[in-house]
C-alpha cells in the first residue's frame, strides 16, 4: 500500500484571544480534514522532546526515522539545496548578509539586510577573503541575502558555535568551540572569528555600502554565520525503510532535505497541483509538504493562518477520497508548533496527527484539532512515525528476525540465497 504523508509545516499553534480562545486549526472551517478525523485514528505527536522547539530540517530528520545524534547540521542541508558538492574535510555554515554598528560590540541593526540586488551581492562576494591561517573560505549564495560558507582545511571541525544570535536587537556573538575543546574545534573557531573580523573591515568600505549609505538604505557590512555541519554518513531513506520515496514540495529547504535522505524531489507550482502529483506516481512513500501554514504563523496574525488552513482544506479532496476508499495510507500532521503570536519563532507543544487507511483502528474523534486529537487513541513521538507506517502497510519486520547481516525494521524485498 502506498503511503502519503501530508505535512502542514508549523501546523500546531496556541490559543488566541482574537480566535475566541481557539488555535487557528480549531477555529478554521475544515470539513475535509474533519472527514478524515472522523474516519481515522487520531492523537498527538511530540516531535522530539516535550517543550523543545524544533526547526523544519531537524524535525524532518527525526520524522524520517533518523537519530538526532546523526543530524549533520542545517549548513549541510542548505548546501545540498544549492547543489553545492559535499566533501570530507570541509565544514558548511549558513550565512546571512546583515547590518551591524559598533556599540560596545557589534550591535545588529538588521539580521537580514533588505533589498540587496544580485549585482550588489556579487560585488560583496568579491570582497570576501579566501584564506585565513591556512583555512580556505568559499561563499555561495543560497537565495536572497542568505548563503552557504564552505570552510576547507586540515584539522577543522563543525563543533563551533554561531555568530548569529538568531533574535533581533542583539549583538554578534563570538564563535567558540561548541561542547568541544579539541584542537580542531579551537582552530576552526579562531579561523572563523578572524575571517568575520576581516569581512567586517572589508565591507565597511565596500562601494556597495558607501552607495547604500548615501541612498539611506540598510547596509550589508557583516556576514552572520550559524549551523555548522559536516558530510554525514547515513543510509538513504530506501535503505533504511525499504520504500522508494519522494518529497513533493516547492521550496529549496525541502529539496535539500530530499537530497540529504536520498529521496527524489518533485516540485509543484501550487498546492492543489501538489496533491495530484502526490497521488499520480509509483512511489511507496510520498511526503507532500506545504510551508504556507508556517509562513502564515510567522506573520504573527492568527487569522492569516486560519485562512491558509482553510485554503489547504479545500484543496485536499482527492487525497480524502483516496484515503476513505483505502487506496492509500494517509497521515496528516505537522512537524512542529509555530505560534501565531508572541516572541517565539517556534515552540515545543505536541502536534495533532491522524492516520486514515485500511488497517487503522478508528476512534471517536470527529474533528482535527490540537485539543480534539488529545481524545484520540495515539500518543507518540516523531521517532515512532516510520515504524508505525511500516506496520500499517504490512512492511514491518519481526523484531528478532535476522534477515541478512544487519537489523532491518522492514521486510526486505530480496534476500541473499543460500
């Protein structure tokens, strides 16, 4: 049986006064999602640990059945999203052109410099140093003011901290060895700090910033860094779970996540087109993703998220019909909670989840929402998801059965004959 995981990014939320104490999902008119809840097994899922906010990239890593200890860092995913070759003996960081001012340290005016043109970005790139103390630095644009910084050299490490404080109204942070005091982590942190100081000195006098200052525009006089990572050694999704898989999405991040897990990627133009693409293929596992729910929550206007959820609900009728006719196993959930108000970017509450298909134990829940789903039969963690899918599609391997040279969670499609 084919599995479709419909993942509404940042779906979970908190109650809001302007929604009469309801979450956006609870407030929205969602007849199709409620039909699914009425015909499915529902519950709540803790993406990793109760109360721990996650980003999309690490939440997906866990949902796809990988151990958090193996997570290579978002710098790797961003590099893969731009088809940057990932090599050993290199460290990859996410970067952002930003505007800072000297004020007892480097005070951040804008974490993401607004309105940089491609020509300006190219000129800024040419101002970047390439070698610091025998360590090579190469910068590649990702999108807009974001990029990937590749560090190459002997005895370097991704075990370094971020210079980006992640929140506005703060200061550039010193890069330090992160939970490590190895020679490699110390050397890498020192090289990055020297690099960033050199970048700042160079960009202050850049023609780009001289012109932007004259025009009253935000400057791009610093390169904030975060999420260092190295090339991982992990099995592909198919090797791990025995299912041919793809992600149906439309963002660079999801393309990078697909690359990391050895999954195919199918890009859709709009979400309704994505629903058709998710159904019309020969894959065993299809991950249908939309970022719209998360983006709406980040506006910090709860009604924006309500409208997006209602738009999604109106577009999933074909998925509903396929699931209700037991043609597919359909799972609907989110990867994390994104509050539509308040200061947090993401928060750590559980998310609602439901399974609809041939082998599920239908419960008494009739509406899909954070609190209604707590009355369902499922209590699970993100790391349980793939095993539950294998079980419901009759692919789960008997735990103590030794089929081949290593433990498998799925029944193998072929065996080594005696």
